[in-house]
C-alpha cells in the first residue's frame, strides 16, 4: 500500500528517510558529510512522486521505493 508522504509528521518522515538511507549506505559507499543534503533530496523525491512510501503488512513497516519499480 502506498502511503502519501505528506500524511506523516515531519519528524516521522525524517526518521523513515534516515533509516532508509542507513540501509542504502550499507550497500554502497555514502558520503556522510552530505547526510543532511541526502535527507532533503529523498524528501523532495518523495513529495514529487519519484520515490514512494510503501507499507509492508508482513513486516509492519514503511519502506521507500522508486515509483518506476511499482508500475
């Protein structure tokens, strides 16, 4: 199920983004000095629809996915 990003509080949205970026960092080298910029970039992509928040009933968790992967 897709969850509109604007339905989350700013604090909750930031938490989801940071958790997702942390998982991404484990898969690739991430420049942590640019962390605030990366968080803002992901937020803007969520608000523009390029990335989507999805709810996983089985895991009982939110995830971030590329919109093109869900079409």
